[in-house]
């Protein structure tokens, strides 16, 4: 493959399950959760300075446009400002419509953690080769535990550099997740994709013609201001929001996957954040001033006040500004239902 790969970075979602760290004005993608750089900055850095990758196309809402510009630190990019949230299928299609039809897109969520950047780039190159053959390619994340919080991909017949996709599977219960892991046929669906822009738009026209029509009008009537493109708000608002999985990937006969073992996590809650951070011999992970005595499997995160805990197990303790959160690891999935998270 001769042409550059075009990273498309999706900046959506509110990250309410990471409240009180994640808030509306500074949500999950723009926080330095796993290192000195924010998750968004880490996505950009994975392809920066590599001639095989073009400048990124970023899709985000207007409320975070200035924050994105700040965290790009002057690097070249194009920012598509969505007038309203319409899920991943319209967001990805917007980027496709603004690229050359033969451009290879690498679609990346802005809020995931990847420990092995070299493995990520290797998977991206393999996915791009398949996308150049008009496959619609998903990264199949290596599953290392029976996770019930992720969707799964079942691999089918071998392809050069990957596999056809036999089935997309919704989040399973524990028994099915254990069966998937034992079979060796299933990977996690991490929401990372590669497409040829024209092939994606053709599939959208086939499977979601009304969405394709409204999206085409939104782009045709949009406006450009510097590095920012603004789709026409009325036509874009007429789009029925839908994920790329439901709109296209589960319907196309060109779905493929590349295996990716790269230390991936969606950092979907504090238990996942705990797992992604460096831990001591007792399984404790600390960011900020904390004293943990006779504790095991505890996450302690604070932006100032010291956390002190004795004899605690399997807890996540988070202090951010004027808010304090204490949850078990099992309860971490429910943080988004708290009043503080919903009223932030």
C-alpha cells in the first residue's frame, strides 16, 4: 500500500462512569488518566511523526473544539464540528465524505488506552491493506478474560493478514463470555476500524440510504472556517443516530478483522482504570498523595487531599475537586447513575 493512512479520531461520549474525574467541561478523553498525556493526546501521538500516517481528522462537538485545538499543540489537523451528537456511523461518514474516495481511514476512539503503540501501528498497517481491497475492517482485540462489558467478534475464514468476520456478538453474560474465551474464536470489539472512504460511503448508501442522503446534504451545505468544517445543522439534525456496528458492519458482506494484541482498554470505569495503571505487589494503584496500609486491590486517585485507607480491599477511592467517590470494583459500572454524574 503506497498512500498514507488517514487517522479519524472520534471525540464523543461523556465518560460519566469516570465521574468525578470526568465532567462535562473536561470529559474523559482530555484527562491524563494513564500518564502525563491525556487519552486524546496519546491517540494523536501514536501516529505522529510517522510518514505512513496523514494528519488526523477529528470529529467532535462544538463544546470541546477549543479544548481539542489546545491539546493538538499546533500540530496539523482537520476538525469536523458536529452540530449535535448522532453516534458513530454519521461521525465516521462525515470524515469519509471530506476525504478522497480512495483514502484509507483508520477510525480511533479518542478515549482508549493502548499500552503497545508498536503493536497498534502493525495492526493498523494490516487493516489498511485489507481496507484497500474494500473490506470493512475491525480490530479484533485479544481477549484475556471472560469480559461481560464488551461486544465480541467471532472470526471466520482466513484472509491475507486477518479473517473474515463470521458474527458480531453483543455483550454476553458470564457463562457465554467464558465459552467465548475458551473457544479461541472470539475477540473483543474495540471500536477501531479501517475503511476505504468510498467503500464506506457506498455501504452507507446501500444499508442506510436516508442517512446517506441527509449526510450528503449536510456536507454539501456545510461551511469551512480555517481548520474547522461545520456540517449544515438542519440536514445533520435530520439524521437518525446509529452506531457504525448497527448501521453497516452487521449488514455488509465485506466485514473483516485483524487480530490486535496491544494492551488495549476502553477505560470504561474505575475498575478498568485500575487495571491499566501500574500496581504494587498487593495490587494497589495510586495517583496522587495516598497512604494505603494493609490494603489490597485498591485504586486511590486524588488531585490534592491525601487518601488514607487501612485494611481495604477491592475498592476505588477517587477525590476530585470538591467531590469524593468510593465504590467497590463491581460497583464501578454504576457510577454513571449517581446524581453527581448526571448533574455535573
